[in-house]
C-alpha cells in the first residue's frame, strides 16, 4: 500500500478476481471502528463477516442470473432501501454545527438554572438553522423564516430554545399551525410551488388571518433573505419564565445577536444565488468554521415582571407581538460560539430532535397558547420522524450529564439497564434512582382559574399596530424592499380577489405602502380597507427593528470576489488579498479558467471559481483586476459582463484596475459613482476594503 490519498481501482478490483491486501486491524470485540479517511480496516457486512467482493453480485455463471442466496448483496440493498427517514414536516432543510454557550454574566437572582450561576460556565451547544417551507432538497435563499434552534447540554439536562430569526409568529394559537403550514407548502393537488409563499393558497390563508400581518411585514422584509446564518439574529419568540432558587418568577424573552452584525441579500440576488449555489448558506457556515472563523452570537434576555406585563400595550402571551428593545433593553448574559462542524450530516443534523418541552430547573413555560401547543407537537413529531421513543439514546440527543430513569425497551433501545428494579417506589437496596424534592424540577406554581372554553382573549385583538411600527421603523430602502416583495409575491397569485383582499389590510399598516403595492399590482384603485377588530395606534418607531440601522461597519467575515485574468497587476492583487485578510474577510479568485491565471510578475494565482460558476451574487464586494487583453476577452463573455452588471445593480462596492474600464463599459456600467473605486496603485486597496465595511452603496439604487 502507498500513502496515495486517492484510491485507484485496479483491474483486479473491477473483475473481482482478487482482493486488495489490507495490512491492518481486525475489528476487536464488536466495536465499530471509525478511522476517518482510513483504508486500513477490512470491509465487513453489518454482521461483521468479511467481504471479498463489493463489485459483483453472486451469479450462476458469468452471464447467468443473480442468486437469492447472495446475502451480501441483499443486506447492502436492504439497508440502502431504508436509508431515508421522513423529512421534518416543516424546517426540513437545515444545517447545523457544534459549539458552546459561555455565560458572561451570572444571574442567580433571576434563575436557578445551573448554567447561569457563575460567569465563565461553559455548556456544549448544538445549533440547527433551517428554512421552514421547502423540502430537504430545496434552496437556501428562499424567501422564508429561518429556524434558529439551540440545544444546550447543561449539567441539569438538555435545554432547547427552538427559535426563529424573526421575533414574532404568524398565528396566536397552535390550533392554526397545520392550516398555516398546509397553506404555505406546495398545493396538494399539483405539488408545487416549492419553498415559496408566492402562490394563491398562502395568500388566501394569510389574507383571512389579520393576526399574521405583523409577521408578514417581517417575512416580506430582507430578514427573510439573510446573507448567511452568521449574520442573522435569533429569537426564542415566546415569553418564558425564569424562576430563581426562592421560587420567584420573572418573564423572559431570549435573543441571539450576531457578533458580525446583521446583513441580508437583495431579492434579485437571492433568486440568482438559488441557481448559482443552492447551498449558499450551508457552504458559508461550513467554510467559516473550517477556516477557524467561528461564528458567534451574544445571548441576550429581556426580563420583566408582572407590573410591566400588565402595563404593556399588548399581551405578553401573544406570539404575534414583540417587546421593543427600547422599552425593555436586552441584557447580554452569554456568548454562543460555533466551532465544530458535524462529523456526519445524517447522524447529527438530520437526527437532532429539538423539543420546546426540553427545559431545565430554573426555566419555565408561560400560558402562551402557541407555546403550549408546541410542547405537544415536537415530542410527537420526533416519534414519527425517528421511528420510536428511544431517539434520546442517539448521541446528538442524549444529555451529556448523568441521567437515570425507569423508561425502558421500545424500538432500537440502545441502553441496557442492569438490575432487577424497573419501577418506583421500590424497596431494593440497588433499586435505581430516587427523586429529589429539593433539586428536582418544580413547575412555577402559577395560580390559574377560568371557564373551560375555546376563545381568543380580547388582549390579543390588535393585529396591525406592531405591523405599522415595524414598517415605520425601517429605512426608505428597506420599506421599498417590503413593497417590492409584496408586489412580487402577489403578482404570482392567480386569483385577483386574493390579491385585493391582502391589499385591503395594508392601509392599517401604512397608506403609502398600500398605495405602492396597489400600483405595483396595477389595481385601478385601493380596495375597501379590511375591517379591524381593533383600530391600530401609532407606536414609537424602534431602530432595532431595521437591518440597515444595525449593520456592521467592517468587512470582517465577508467575501470579496476577485475577477482576474492573465497579466493582472500582481502588486494590486496581493494588496487586495492582504487588505481583505487584515480586515478578517476572505477572497475568492474568479478567473476565465479554473486553473487560475499568471500574474504580471509571472507568478501563478490559482482560481476557486471559473467565471461562469462564480457570479458576483456570491460575494459581498467585487474587485476586477485585469490586463488590457484580459479585459477585452472578458468583455466578450456574457458571464463576465453579468458579473460586473449584477454587482453594479446590487449596489455593491466595486474596485477596478484601470485596464478594466473596457469591461465596465461593455457591461453597461455608466459613470463611476462613489461606490466604484479605481485602483491606480496597490496602496489604494486598503482604502477600498475599508469602504466595503458599509457593505452596499445604497445611493446607487435609492
Ligand atoms: Fe416549530 C420544527 C421553530 C411554531 C411544530 N419549529 C421547528 C424548528 C424550528 C421551529 C426552528 C426546526 C427544529 C430543527 O431544526 O429540528 N416553530 C418554531 C417557532 C415557532 C414554531 C419559532 C413559533 C414561535 N412549530 C410551531 C407550532 C407548531 C410547531 C405552533 C405546532 C403546534 N415545528 C413543529 C414540528 C417541527 C417543528 C412539527 C417539525 C420538525 C420538528 O418539529 O422537529 O413539531
């Protein structure tokens, strides 16, 4: 055997007349030997029998029929046939990573949760990000809510915060969830459209559900097309309870704030990214973690008491409402760092089972009717998805603290409890675990009374005021994006009455928005305004609701697309690479050939993308460093012209070497503006990267 990393099939291995000699290790004692990348183990069947030939079925004669007794073939095929489990009914497409939560501020006065007792405590974490509506194989950039589910393996059990990147939800009561999801996903008769809400069923349902209007503002905003998981906020959405050692309770809302600031793409970019790289978000997370640039979020809490809850304009149990940060500031108490990719997508990302019911002593639920319903749904769905009640035995779901109980047996039980006692109470001296009245989980003894009825409280009735507040808290360009998104989505709705019904809600949010959407849809006049259960009121705008008011001012964690040709100015290329590196960003070289280019100093520069496969939508900013001949050649290539034209239309910062002007010209880019920087000298590169910190030159498209 050689150390050659590539396996080269030999003539023997293809005909099955001989086997490769494997030097090493017979499996010892029934263990599954995992040597990542190693070819030193002998291949066996699942029963451990050594395999001689993995290429050919057992046949009667060289050209004869296959034999039923070919147990190796049958076992292999049987397992393959059962490789898939049902995908999640929502949030099917996701990606995740391992990391930890470090508590930066202890809060024992608020909660007895063990992890929050001492600053500096670290607990392992696993996070899964997802889109909601699309199937497992859909594209990352769909306009959709992003799931942000966090599993914290504390020393008093697993605590799951199963949140989203949007702090509110479409509906107030879990009873409506199946309807919401049915309406959002593909229509049942035709099986499309996939991963989008731009269709009749969704807007039919939504236009009949005024409580969804606040969430609709968020999903039509750029929040629903994040640039990457690393640049989005996360929210626990519901109001939860903290309970301290004295049994006192405070209400709490959980926030995850990305260290790199907020950033989204534009809708035109999103549509193009879905074609160019459907895995854009998962690739981004993978690349960042593999390159040691670990994504980080602050854990923040909004804590408030009954007095605040009673005086607040809305019901804190209503998941379609948020509490503006200006009213209850977010207190930062920890940091979440993702520093390790999974070893195996299926074992970890697919099999991880989040349940809102997974809480630990010191945390408790409130009576939010959405949360109460979720507490049933998640456990139930894992049973279906993972095939039995023992999904907690899977390593990704098992607690990392000691656990002892009398639950037993069932499909795929992987624990073998010893001893005679499997019930409690028992009087055996080796009788197994005992409950602890002092430290065991205690529900907050909230006083409840009332008639058993199905009704929505009056305090949930204002459906528009916070939608208006959200819209009016946005910058002009963000408001335009909301209007454009509504026009796009409703233009895909085939039934005029549904379009109009949706527009009839908009005057409650903003007259200008209603008019812009009506005009964009070509409606001759605004439809009659929908009846409101409660007339909306003007609330104070909240800057924290805008992405652009909370963007970063540095290029850290971002990517420059560097379009080069043979003969490109070597000093300039290096200066750009250094400046981006210094800013904590990444450069991807895009060239006419994947081999790369030869720079002006005769050094070779390898490429990561051929120009057709590396459109500028994949980058946060672009630089075009080309020779005169190179510019001429690129100007003949449609992909190179689109690279430039798209970067321009998407308001990106563009740097270019003087010889690139021919290409800019041929791409239809007019007079240079302040977002376009001509790099005459290598030392201009750092100035360019500095202005890229603003991420977009919005003036170009405003
Ligand atoms: Fe849900 C999955 C987030 C309302 C029922 N939900 C799921 C995931 C996230 C959320 C992030 C994916 C978890 C993972 O990565 O495995 N869901 C939310 C948020 C909600 C919400 C933030 C509102 C505040 N969900 C909600 C309701 C119900 C469900 C009201 C039902 C009553 N959700 C489910 C589910 C899923 C799920 C069917 C599908 C797969 C799974 O649970 O594990 O049980």
